């Protein structure tokens, strides 16, 4: 027991502390990466459906996205806890230090997946039927680094389902426009996961963890990320054309393109000191900026709150 726990005693503050530790474990604030694109998909679908924002449906989409992402992060941390313990960068994670027990992490993960399935059930029957499929890559991804040098691609597939699912949640039917946006998100996140993996090359090679940076080196991984983000830009342009986007969306695209250029200028093969700025700040900004511009574009075109 830590000094802080001793001071708080065994009363109600203890569960609160465990909840806070679990939220740190799953990095709940990083939902900012996936949610803006789910909102772009949902609002674009609403615009095509009847030009009205359905707030209740948007809330359920939010609950489903956060629930699934929380489950995915918890499962990732549980499955990777031994790898994390051997890597100096991750040795302070909550499951390694004991701030969160494996049992508590599994409990939180199960609660999160139940929340996700419940939200899917409330959205429509198709979302509920497809929901278990969305769970599979979330569990496969952490195992990916044990059998393939391309776990980043598995992560991309997992993240690509967000916009597709959000569109299905609104319309209950398939849309290739949503697939374009989903592919953009998947390639984007796969690309910045290549960047993120560069900081663990030495530890990964020492412990047999597979990744593109560990297999091919940091320069190759950064070039791969650049290619991914060029493809992402092209897919986002395609989505804008497919959905009839107008001025403000294209302003957002200019902002995204500039942010990508900046991201790849601050991370160099022999200088990863600004990697966290590229990974967290820039990529978080990209999602929020494009969502804000896409929302403004839809409102100008007639979307009614």
C-alpha cells in the first residue's frame, strides 16, 4: 500500500483510485484520435439521410466508440504486460507496476465491451450483428507483434471500422463512402503507428518483438509512414469528392496536408526527440481540425442541429 492509499484509507476513495488508474491504463483521452472521424461519418450520413443531426444516435455512437476503444486498450495492455515489463519506456505502465491488477483490468475490459455491445444493440440490428466482428482485430492486434512484422496493418484494420460502423449506425445500410473514410483512417493510424514504433527498436530487437522499424530500420519505417500519409490524404480527398464536400472541407484538407508535412519534418531517423509531439499533438490536431471543418461545411450546406 502506498502512502497515499494509507492516508485515504479503505473507504470509497479506494475504488475511485482504481478507476483513475484504469483510465490511465487505457489512456482514455486518446479517444480524440478515432472519435472525430466517426463523427464525420455519422454527420455525413445524417446529412444524406434527412439533413438533421440525430443527437441521441450521435450519443450512442460516442458510447460505442469509447467502449470499444477502452476494451481494445485494456486487452492490449493485459496481453502485452510481460513485453512492457522488459521495455524501459513502458516499464512504468500500471499493470507492470501493480497500480492496476490483471483482474481489475479484465473487469474493466469486460464492462467496456458490454457497454459497446449494448450501444450497438440500441443503434440497430445490423450494428449488433456486426459488433462481434469489430472486437476481433482489437484482440488480434497485440498478438500481431508476435507473428508478423506488420502489426501496424492490423491496427489500421481495427481503426478503419470506426467510420464504417458510425455510418451503419445512422443508416443501417452499407456505404462505400464510409469505406473510403474508414480506409483513410486505417492507413493514417497505421502510418503514425510506424512512427511510434521507432522509439522501441532496440527493445523490440532485444526481446524478439516484431515490427516494421525493428525489421527494416527507422529510416524505412519513416518512409513507410510518409507513404501512408500521402495515401491518407488522397483517400480524404476522394471522400470529399464522393460526398459533395464544399469550401470548408477543402480548407480542412489544406490544414491536414500542412500538419502531415510538419509531422514528417520534426521526426528524423537520427533524432526522435520530438516523436511524442508528432504522435500525440499533431495527430490529435489533425482529427479535430478536419472534424471542425467538415462539420462547418455540412452546416453551411444545410445540416440542421
